[in-house]
C-alpha cells in the first residue's frame, strides 16, 4: 500500500512538471496568465523578433523598451543579424534549428514563396491600412496582405559636397557613365590637394552592396523596373552587362585597397565619414552611422543616382517587410501585430520612425517636412517627382544576388574568372532555379 501511495505521488508530480513544460511554447514564445495588465487579454506574452537592420538596432531597441513599458505584459526579445552577415541564410539556419522567431523579415515575392508556410496574414492591421500605394504589392497574395513595409529607402552614390565643390564638380551634371568617369579622374588627380586616400571605398567584402544594389540598377531596365516581372522571369539577359562591368571596374580601380577586405564599417565609418574618400555607393540608411561619427560630414553629404543607360533615376523601394510567424500562438500573433501597428501609427512610434530611425515613412499620416537628414530629403524628392527605378533584386531567385552574382564578382576582382564567366554563371543559376 505504501509503495502504491509513493508511486501515485511521483506520477502526480511528474504530470505537474510536464504540464509546466508544456506552457513554454515553441515558435510562439512564452505565455502565462500571471498579469491582467495590457493587451493580449491580460496574458503575459513573449515575442521573439529577428531583424536585419543593424543601422538602427540601438534606436529600435529603445523603442521596444518604450512599448514594453506601456504594455507591461509584453516582452520582446530582439535579435539583430545583418551588416556583414547574410540575413536570409541565417534566418533559414535559425528556422532549421527549431528556433523560429515570431516576427521576422522578408524581402519580397521570392522570400514570401520560400517562407509562405510560416507567414500569417496581417489581418485588422492599422499599419496595413495606412501603407502607401504600391508598398504592399510584393506581399499581397489573393488580396490578402502578409507583411508590413519597414520604410522607403533609396541608394546611389553618396558624395561629400565640399570635396566636389573644391574639385569644381557639379553633381547634377553626372548623368552618364562617361560624366561620372571624368569626375572620378578629376578627383583622382587632385587626391593630395583634397586630402583623399582614394576616390571610392568599394566594400568588396560586402557582396550585398554590388550583388543586390549595383546589379539591380543595371538589370531593372530589362524588367521594366518591376519586382513582380523579375520574379516571374525564367531568364536574365544582362542587357547592360558591359556598362555594369565598367561601373564595377571604375570603383575597384579608384578605391581604397585592397577592396576585397573592405567591409561596410570601414567604407562608411573609417573612410567616408573621416573624409578619406569622396564617394561611396550606399543608401540613406548609412546616414545615422555617418552622423554619429562626423555630424558635419553627414550634413554636408548628398546623393546622386548611379547613371544607367544615360538616365539618372534614383532606385527607391521597400527594403524589407515585417511578417508574423503563423506557427506562433494566436495571442502572440495578436501581440506581434499590435506592436507593429503601434510602431508605425502611434505618436511615439511616428516620432521614432522619423527622428530616431531616420526613415522615409512608407505610411500615411506623417509630416514629410520632419524628414531632416539630407540624404532622405533628396531621395524623398526623387520619389515625389516620380524619377525613380525599381528594386528588382527583391525578385531575384533565392541565392542569386550574393551567393551567385556577388561571389562571382569577388572571383572576378581577384582575377580568378573573367567577366564573361560572371555573366554566364549568373545566367545559368537563374535559369536552373526558376
């Protein structure tokens, strides 16, 4: 009889322990009923958020802390992976390990296709209702929205206005590749006088810079600036192959060396911000880093489009979308959407988006006059004028931009393969993966 009592007590204890473990959740974070405060029906909710934008990590985490203060029942764990790391590859590794985040980022239709089984529709979202026309196109399937845009961004050639002025170069005149080449040669001939180490800082270590952005500028015309058309295309022709080659060659030749070891931090912070180079290919996301190191350089920076096929159109697009994991618990999904809505539609969120993140808003309800940094102002002006090109790299086959084209460009720079091989290898990969 005593043995039976002991076994029963042990079994009862074991059941309680297993029950406690069962409340930990998997993709949906932790949930309990310890508090009656805040949203999500008073339940304590933990959201695991995995995002790619290193440039605003500190500011974003500060905003998250503010949301948690206003919603004491919600805890948001932020993990940022980007910069020199391939976010898409690390996200897949994280998912494969069983540590699926509740909120994560996708870039467009190809990423949606890759992760559609774990992306929940964004229903009853204030932010989705406020999104600007066209910004939801890449994440809308069968009239259902599956993501919320980060912001609008543009990229091109960021330049130092004082250096250009001293060299007698008018940036508005650089509308063709020949114009740009002539300006680069002028700057190179005046390096000592201007205090420059080089004209460019080409970050050869960062395959996303040329794998995504440079290639997109020169491939956009053959896809009519359409992400969707790019995504649906079975082939890529590289119609402007020679022009793209000349653009990369020019940056490599007139760059701080060795280019294959230069990363984003060296390009933006150590070289451009310290006025050791006159130009870098980057976007308005680089402004906070420049401003933090050299406020006077940041305020004295401008941006011009990469001249492609005799046109000067600023590439403007949505860099990434926030999506919610459909495998998360229902109340975690609701809390996730509530946080994203708060970030883009509350007064506190709007203030951070404009002034702390230095974002160009992708939503209605913002005062555009509050956009303060000069790079975002110029990009916003190009957008208002409709003088933009599309971010077609968001429609590339998975693995094309960095692992294929970017890797091949690195081999070309090191002299291991020819440019013709870069193009042929890239074409073959596109066709095989479509």
